[in-house]
């Protein structure tokens, strides 16, 4: 069984660039035992426009028993 963690990375309004470097977030989470699964832009899929406002990084790790 696995547990999941979702990390949201917002884009800055003016530059359109992420407020955090997704690669650094992935490295940090890996040090805490999380495995990167996927990067996803949920609002891109539902907004109907070609520009999203954030990414969501999905991580998993086995549940400790």
C-alpha cells in the first residue's frame, strides 16, 4: 500500500514562470523518502486555454506499518 503527496507549484503572475524550481522540489522530496510519480497541470485541462496557472507534482511512498 502507498501514501501519496501532492505539491502545488504556482506560476508568478507577471513572468509566467514557476515560483519554485520543480527539480529542486523533486530532489527535496526524494530525500524525505518520496518517489516522484507525475507532474500535472489540472487547471490547463479544465480551463480551455493553453496556459496553466500551476503545476501539481505527485509523489508516493510505501506506507510504514
